C-alpha cells in the first residue's frame, strides 16, 4: 500500500530538500521549536510555485496552548483567507476551549471559511480532555484529517489509542500518525499502527 509521507518543515529550503528526498506532502510552518506557527506569505507562495507535492499550511498565531483570544481567532481567519487566495491545497489548525474540549463553534467557522481547501486538525487533539470523543466530533464537523500521537509523546507509546482512533475515524477521515516517526522507525511503526499517512520532521533522510 502506498503511504503518504508528510514532512513538517520551517523554511522553503527545508521543503525543497524534503521533497527531493521522498516527502509526498509538506506541512509548512515556522518556529517548529514551539510546535509550529503560520509561515510567511512569501514562503507559502514560493513553496506553491516550486514544489511538486501538496502543501498544507499551519494556521497558528503563536506557540503555547490551543485556546485563542478573539484577536488571535481573527488572525487565524485572515491567514486562512490568504491561503485560499493563493490556492493552497490545505490548512492545519486546532482549537480547544478552557476546559480542554474542542472549541466546536470556532472550529466549524474555520472549516467553513477554509473550503474548498482540505482541513487537518493538528496535535491539539492530544491535549484534549477526551480524545475519542473529539475524533467523533471532528468526524461530524467534516475535517479531512487528524494529526495525532495518541496523546503520548511518541506514536509507539500512543499506539493503542492511535489504532482505536483509526478505527473510529474510518472511512470518512484519516488519522495521520505522528510522534517521533522517522525514516529509521517508519517500517516498525507501520506494522504496529497500520495507517495510510505518517508525519514527522525526519520522515525522510536529510
């Protein structure tokens, strides 16, 4: 089975190198040291011009938690509109409320605003109060993908939860397996967590 190798990068140069080495999709960010924030207009545009694989753009105004103020939410909306104008294939975001539940009202608004772009709900789900219920809700909202390490630091540690998530999500949406997945352990992880999409910083060999 062909699998998607989604590599997260924080620059145009990294994106080019990742594709040259076998990445089949790019998650484009800045500031990966804080989990990734929204990249610049110029970086997004240049990647769209030069890359031969789909580019998913991170929509995140800052590092830290996933509960955003109204001003931050408006920034996210503007960044989504910019991506839509550039014909970006997809965007990546996640929002929780102060109780650690999905912020469904804001998520639905951003999903609607994003169309026709695809939507990935990122690893904010791993900080959610109830991961399985969140999968069900996101399935109902209609996102295309959820990026997760099963609520654990690594995919291997989160394998039981990830396999349950994949079962619940299918067939409407995909679970992108993340959490220290790299080119050295990918085949091992595929055996214990059979999925169609995997994500990592070192998923291809630089």
